[in-house]
């Protein structure tokens, strides 16, 4: 007994549609009841929102194609200016009606021209009053175009005086779209996220034919157990499932375990999945590298991800310059005297000593410092005597080029250049370790 | 007793045919969705209707030039009113064929040049203008109006300019179009009437001094000024089928059902709810449209449950829906931001602070959460940025480090706590962490 029923559409088509959209039957039936029959009017504009990979684009495309409703499908990221968007809609309208004639692009600059050309195209298309659906995917890009595009699309039925419905798909909620003076509010529909049961059902559908469905379902169960807390995106999970399946099957292929030995299989795959979370999930390494790693059976510890490549080997003085810059960025100016001078005397217990957690500099970010302060700290932390030659200054410039330091403000001749250190604590500790410098002792936040 | 009556009615109408239901849907959908067509009824704005009709009659019959603004919030019926008046005007014997109309819309004509081309096109004077080049806007407009004079007549046809979204024309450079139109309405020979429709109440302050002085300051207000009893009456009338409906017995049953619904307590509650939220008829029509789309052959009459369902769907909190679909790690980040907002009174925070707060939770209280690596937490945070639940204070530049960019959370505490109640499979320690604002326990 099919769940989807509608008098206007043939039952065979609806049955086929139902098989294509698992776990989305209620949304499809809602859409069908709103669309009504082919000739009937529907809402002038519909706004569908939901998380990424909750099936909005897929369901709309499948629904419109299976039931063969006249439609135009445009992605607003592809057509990112109003001109591209409007011309694309007109081209798609033209190409559907006349398959034999070559379609020459019609220039369409403004929405005014668009309305005129649209009315002409509708007349020539002989739709016999069927509703035309214009689907705009990634509709949040419409906010970046001219201010009249979004309100005009919402009112397209009224402006062109024809039977057209505009459907907007987005993952941002409608409240963030509404212009200041208001507009014609569309009907907002929510596509709910998939529950864990749904995800299991959909992911288990792609099982390769060599193994049983139960075996694959157990694998998906393990995968979801590791990744569900972090990510619910269907596309990501599907990608991870495809990448790691061969590793999961290894014990069975090698003959060490049979398909039902869940504990052994789990012990084999679990560290692998945890490693995947740190690398492939973060796109630190590419999927082909990951697959090669599995194939060669190498130690996952040998993997060098993208962030590993940021550790460059610096010359001796550059390392000290970087350390000095880090100290200058994260220590308040008043503490310099105490930390870096030989005879500093006692530090007065003032209000300044009270450290609020919020003002911990490691939470607020690096502060800019002048060049003189950098050099002063540098001279005090390097054991030997350092001459302020051009060598040192050029090393500062190359640190800026490597984006380990960044220049703050304009090229100010009056006050001298100001910099700020943009490396993380772990990085600087690694650098300091290579020159045997205990940086923690000199950081105010850790005193 | 009332429910027994409705059950009996349902049993009677089991035989409603598909054709009949299709007709019902067609009529009601056209009434609710394609509304600015002039076939509907007007509710509660008879005074404004008479005023506008009188104004336009004076232009067409007596050759007076006029200008007026119709002001009212969105959905209060400005376009519907105008269409009604124009339809009745065109049917009058003396007016037929004697009135030229130009319809401009602020959303379509975004600059004065485009507007001028559109006026030329609508007056069908394109071949008259041809390739002539004019010095200024005023010259072109004067030429167009001059060209409307027919051979032997001493005066030309009256022209009606309708400017929809009038407040958008105000933002054009120098307000040239408005100035020239109002100027002509004050001085020229051609009888010209300008009707502007806008939703902004402060429209007069936006006009330049020279434009304002040429405007007649005539404003027609549509203020949705009906009370709840009239609202229910409108509900009943708009849902009833017209007398010309082909299937008479079904139409009778339908209208009786609607009468019965309008007295039902549940339906009254639903309508009262909507009425308190917004009085304009457009929202009512949306609700009715949603309810009507549930009418099928197996369910031929509207029930109170349909209206309740439509109302529930109309009024869901969309941000709560989005929070429902987040992963547990992202929920923890939102709770960390909530605590930061509580302790520091809503001051902006950055990722490093949120991560710090999250670490404190992991170390002290969490049993179900695994201590994720910092890049994984960063990816979850960036997902929240992408959904625009968290917004940076300024656009991120290439030079600033992403962890130290200041942000704000766009959810408030009640929304977060409500969303957590319905969040599926929420670990208990996460829920407890959210409830307690004492972060050192």
C-alpha cells in the first residue's frame, strides 16, 4: 500500500517516487498536497530550510523529474550575480520548449527585462496553465545580490501575473533573510534532520554485493558509534564509510575472523577510525593518500598531514626572534622589567597582580608590539652579544612573509613598525625546545 | 453533541467525487493565492474604497489632476483595493477606453532611466520616441505626454500612474521621477493622477522638500481595523463556496461545515492565536491555504484538526528546528557559549574562550564525551558559523587568526533550554551542565 497518494498523478509514478526517497515520505506528501494538481495555483513562494544533506535538493529534483512537472532548477552559488541568475533561468525555459532550435543567450540585465522576457517565454512554451516551478538552490546567496532580487522573486507570481511558484532552498533560517522593510513572506517548510535510525537505514543501502546486508549494517553501526557525536552530515558519513570499509573487511579477507566475529572486527577497526577522525575527516590528508596508507599497511603514525608541513626549519636567530615576538605579544609590558633584567627588584603587589581568567592573554589573542621592544627582549634572551645588523632585520621581514609574524597597521614612518605574533602555543614550545629555551618560565600567564 | 453532528456529516459526504474536490480546491486556491485579482471581496475598507473611487472619477470625468498615497502595513490589502477600484472604474460607461494606465513597481524599475523606458513602453509610444535623444528627464516626460494628445482634441486622455513600492522610488538619485510626475500633476494640461502604494508610515519624511511641496498630501490609510468578530466572519465568508458552484448539495454541506467550524471552540482558539500575532488578512489566507491543501477525496470536509495542524506548522520556531539537528559536540559548544554569555553579560567571545570552557567541562564533569582534538572542535565551530547561529562582529580578514576572531551567539537562553528538552538522546551530563550556571562545580 503506497504511502503517497494523489488524485492528479498516476499511482505508478508515485510508487517509483517513494522508492527513490527513503525516510522522506512525509515531506514529499506535504509537498504534493501543497502543489496540488497541475493547473491549480499554489503558494507564490515556498522556503524550504534544513541542515546540509537533509535531502532538500535531492527530494525537489526527484519529485519534479519523476512527476514531470515543468520546472527550472538554478544553483545560486553557480550563478552568483543577478545577471547570470536571470539569464540562466531564461535559457532553461527556452531549452525545455524547443529542443530543435539552437538557444541563443538572451541578454537580461535587470529584473524589469526579466519579467518581460519571462512572460514572453511562458506564452511561447505552451504550458496550458500548468504551474511552473522555479527552484533556487543555496538561496542564501541571493542576499548578496542587489536588494531588489529577493523580494522580487518572492512576488514573481504577482509581478508576472502567471501561474509560477518560486521555491527557495537554504540551510539558513528565514529570519536572517527578511529585508528591513519586509517583503512577501513565503511559506516556510522544515526538512528535519535524519535520526540515527534513518542514517543507519540510508547508509546500509549502499552495501557492496560481495557481503551480506547484516555485515555491512554492523559496520555502519560501529562507524556511527565513533562519528555520530561529532558529525551528522550524511555526505561526510557516506564518504567515511566508503573509505574505511576495506580496512574493516581485512580480517575476514585474511581469514583471521569470520563475518560474525564482531569483537575482533571492532578491535581492528576502532583505532583506525579514531585516526581517520584526526586526518581524513579534517581533510588533513586526501582520500587517495588514506587509501594508499591502508593498502600498504603502514603505521598511521608516519602520516604527515597538512598542518605538519607548517613546521619549517628556521635559522638560529630567527627562532629566537620568533620566541621574543611570542613573549612580546603575550606578556604585558610591565612584566618585561621583572622577567628580563638582572637586577629587577621586587614587584609591588598591586591590583595588577590579580589575574582574571578572562584577561588571560592566551584567550584574548596576541597584542601588537613595537620593533624596539622586540629587539630589547631578543638581546636579553640570547646568550651571546647580538649586533643589530641588517641580517637581523631581514630575518624579521622573512618571518612576516612566512606569516609567523604579521604587521599591524600601515607602514608608519613616525612610530616605527608594529608586529604581532601569530603562532600557537604548541608551535612555539616545539621551536623553543629545539634551542633549549624554557619558554613557559617566561610567560606571564603561567607564572 | 457537536462532534456527533460532524461525524454524521462526514458519513454523508463519503461520496464526494474527485471532480468536485478538484473544483473546490481550484476555487479556494485562486481565492487565497492569487489574491490581488479583482474577483474577491473587500472587507472593512468601504470608506477607503469610496474615497479612492471618487478621486479617480474626478480625474477621468472632470479632468482633474490628483495625487494620493495609499499607506498600510504589508498584507493589509492595498493592491487589492486599487485593483477593485480600477475594475469598477473601467466598467463605467463614461470611462471606458478613456483612461490610460501606467503601472510601475519599485522592485522592477530600479532607476529612473529604466522607469522612463517602461513608461514609454506602457504608453506604447516606442516608435514615436524612436531614436530621439533628450536632454533631461523632464523634457522626455513632457514629450511623451504631448504625444498623447489626439489630433483634434483640446485635451488628451487622462493618465493614471500607479507606483507600487513607492518607498523604493524615493531612493533614486535626486528623486527625479517623483519630482517630474508630481510637477506635471500640479501644472500641466494633461490630467494626470499619481497613486503610490507603500508600507512605510513615514513616507512623507523620505520625500525631498521640493517633491513634498508638489504632493497633495492626500493619504489613504489601510490599518486592518477590524475586531475579532469581523475576523471570524471574514474566515467564514472566505472559506464558503460561491452560489454558482456546480455540485449544489456538496456546496451546501461544505458551507454548513464551515458555519459549524466557525463556532467551534478549537477553531476559535486557533484564530484568536493568529489574530493576536498579526491582524492582516494575508497571514489568515496562508493558514487557510495550508488547511485547504489537506482536503482530498477521502477527507472531503475541513476539520478543526486540519486548522490546528496548519497553525502549528505556521508557528514553529525555525532556530529551534535547526538546533535539533546539531551533533552533540556542537550542542556542547553552544552550551559553553551560553555560559560565557551568562558570566560576562553578553560580551563577544572568541573560539579560544569557548574551547577553554569546553575543556573545563570535559575535565571535571563529562563521562560520555570524549576529549576531542582541537581541530575537530574547530570544525564543529565552523559548522555553527556556516549555519549563522554564531556571527562574527566583523568580516574575517586573511591576516587575523581564526581562533581569536570575536563573535556573538544568535540564540538566547530560553531558546537553548527549550531546544535541549526536545533534543534526541541528549547525554545527561550535558543536560546538567546546561542547567547549572556554576562553572566551577
